[in-house]
C-alpha cells in the first residue's frame, strides 16, 4: 500500500515540453485544473500529497515520476535520457532527503527515466528505450540487488516509456497494449488487453486497490472494472499532448 505521493505543479513553460505527436499545445489553465483533480483522486485513495511548486526552467518537470525511483527501502535519483530534463534532479535530491535515508544516484554514461521502470513486488522491469540505456539499467539493478530486490530489462519497440504501454495492477494482473501482449517476459501475468483504439489508456495506475484511468477510454475502464477493481477517472488531456500519462504525474511510495 502507498501512503504518500510527490507531485509538481505544471508551469507556464509546459507549452515548450517535449512531444512526439501533434495533438496541439497544452492549455496551462486547464492543465492546472486537471492536476488539481489528479491530486484529489490520490486523496480519495488515502494518500498524503506533497505538491512542489512549478519549475519554469524545466517544461517537462510536471512529469515527476521520471526523475526518481522510490522503493520501500531506498530511493534512486535517475539521469534522464532527455538532456533538457537533466536538471530536474537537483531539487528532487533535497525533497527525497526528507523521506529516505538511503538515496542512490545514476551516473554518466548511464541514462534512465523511471517511466521506464515497472515495479512488481520486489522485481523491477526496466524498459530499454530512447531515454533509458543498458548502463543506466545496469546501475539501477545493482542498487536494487544491494537492497534485496531485483531487476531485468525489456527492449521497447514503439512506446516512449515502458509504462506508456503497460501497467501492473497488483494481484498478478497486467494491463497491456499490443506491443506487450505476447512478450515472454510477461507470460506469467493475467493480461488485461487494451483495445488498440484506446492504447493511451494502458497508462493507468494502481493506488491502494483503486485504479486511476484516464477519462475517455470506456472499453479499458470496463475491462478493469470487470477484473474487480474500483476505478477513478481523471482527465489528463493536456498532459497527453506531451506524451505524458497518469503514472508520470506522481511518485507514489
Ligand atoms: N514530454 C514528456 C517527455 O518527453 O519526457
């Protein structure tokens, strides 16, 4: 179970965030309202939230999940593969120092963004992507192993981050879009298949037996309900314009 989450408000510079699609420019006022609704959804799941002020120097810093991996016994500050995001880590070091005694840091030439890391109990799947390299994964796995945990890598084909396409919902249930339906690494999970027309909804988050689902994806929401979960819809349309999803917007621990 999680008890807390760290988030960062979106700044006005959000409009300059990295993006691979042409879904338009995010509306800052709407993004702020959507962010506030997301915080409320985490409250509904019983979490205490720590909301950092916007950092205008880093347009993508609202996607706070990418800059740290939080585990039950240690935290790891990442080294983002996107150069424009590297400086996001400095404030995280201060913030995490208030919550963790053991904090590691990924070093050059390693790169890793925690959107590429999916926690399944004590095992962490790490996507090798344009943002996360083998050396970053190697360093991460060594930190995990020295704390009684484990990790393994999985090559990504199409998605930006591993959790763009797959979400672990606990109880051996894995929500997965097409790229991951037949992967041997995930063959032991019960797969909840995301319809290709709703592939964005593969990025859901499990929070204390609730599943947060992006608004506007009814087939996926129903499949998650049918698997026995209570769902909470959250509109993240403005973050989607920057390839961001529900998981990217918080660090849950
Ligand atoms: N815009 C989110 C990212 O590319 O990191």
